[in-house]
């Protein structure tokens, strides 16, 4: 793979954020110059062998899930955490049937579990991680909650890296690229605490019966602007370094993933930036080893465009609210920035006059969870956990 070398980075305490690097060629000769970085198939494969791919899903089209599964490189075990409908119309059963058929054809290892599995809730309760549970003892609805369940399954597998891809992608070959982009970014890292966030080259839309290749998603553009304003409020210097505020496709080293805080709803991806900056900017956080080693954030622009399921206007407004809310409520946000966020939300008909954004629920890191005890309880009491090996 041939990509641009990191040319520019900005440093905020122990957090180093690299500017966007473009993928230039997916399969290339070994070419290394001051402006280019290339990675051989063996280098990419070495990372993929240590990486598990987590797919959170909720009531997506079955054909989309099937395509995403088939696109994951053979080296990476897959973990599907579903929060899809059960009952009379059992969408989860359909997902599990597709996964079983996929495994029978390909022998690709897949682990699948439903987010509302009572055994999953019990396992979290018994290891003392109850911030993820609702009042009935089940894992709450939410993407972050599903991602955390997947993380613990990946950690129990002994994986060094974990990547997240959404299940609503219409272009399977794009998913295959995403995961190899993860590997390239992780190859570049000099710290054991690293994250790779993908910036889509384009997000095509249908406009007047023609494809229009938009550069930015409607919410992403706004989220990035306010994350950069947050940095400027603290440093006094304007910046445009953050371009992946809503990056659903991202990967981390397990050592970073287990000390990362999480946020519910659509705020999860921008909150990752907020958490890292709040925890590691001033060097006074709980994780001295990570503070010393430094946190690296790579932003990689994909070669493939991103075509995904359109969820409607309410989805866009909910995303905008949750994304800006996590910036609004950050302790790094000042009065002027809060005022700008309120005006933005009112201008987009997300909030009414006098309203303020609700605070998103945050969930602590998983580092202190005894993963062996967690898995022992889960395997004993789970009703939906299946490992296709």
C-alpha cells in the first residue's frame, strides 16, 4: 500500500494529531521517500493477524451485513454485536442465519451476540461495570455499549488491535480497504497507544437523478469545525487539524481501547477526541504510562467513496445534537464556544430558544474489568452468544 507520509501534526500535551494522509495506491511497489510511505503485503498482513473487526448493528438490511462480512480480510476474526429487533419479526435471527451461512461457506471465524442478552448484562454486573446497564439490568441501547461488549470479546481473544466498521455500507470493497487502511496507520505508529480514524474521500448522494460526490457529510463538517474551535479556545491559535470528528470507521491499539472513555448515542466518535484531550492534554491523567508514551491519532483519507444507508432528517438532527453536546459539555469548552454551539443547534432546528443540549451519558474505560471472569459468566449464562470457529 502507498500512502502519503505524515507531513504535519499538532501536539496537545501527550496527544499528537496527524493531518490527513491520502491513500495513493492499494497495491504498490516498495517506495519510501520523505513524502511517501509504502507497506508491503507482509507488513499489512502482520497487523491484520493481530486485529479483530467489530461490527455493531441495529436493524440494517441483511444484504448489507452480508456484503460487509464478505469484505473483511480473512486474517481478522469478526465480532458482530447486534441490537436488532427480537420477537415476532426476529431480525437478529436473520442476521445470525446470514452469519452461519457465511461461515459455512468461508470458514471465517465469527462471534455473534445480542446486546440485550441477559447473560451479557449479568456479566457486566458481576464484574462491577454497571454504568453500561439500564434499570432492568440489561445493557443499554446504544452503539457505544455494543462496541464495549465487542471490545471485551476481542480482548479475551488476545488481540492487540481492534477495528470498527459500520454495517450499512453498500460497497463491500470499501470495507476491505478500510481495514487495510487501519493496518497501514497502525504500522506507522511509534506509540503503543494509537488510533486510526478514516476520512472518506467522498460521500456520494443522488441529486437530480445523478450521483453528486460530496466531500463532507452534513454533520461531519459541523462537528469538525467545533472540535477545532475547542482547540483554538484553549491554545489561542486557529486550527483545522481535526477532520474525522464523526469517524465511525476507526481502529485502536488494544492498550488505547482499554483506557478510552466512551459516550452514548451518536456522540461516541467526537467524544473520543474530547476524552483524549481532557485526559492527556495537561499530563495529569490516571494513565501515566500512556502519558509518557504519547497518544497518536492518524487520519487517513480512503481511496473508495463511502455509500451508506440514508437514515432521514431525524437521524441527522440527532447526530448533530449528540456530537455538539459532547463538545458543549466538555470542561475545555468556554462561554463563547458554548454560545456558538447553541446558535448552531437553533439554526438547524435541533433546539428551541432557551433550550440547552442534554448531556450525553459517559462510560468509563474497561481496563479494570477482569476479562476472564467476564467471559466465564457470559459463556455460562448467555442465550445468544455463538462462536463460529
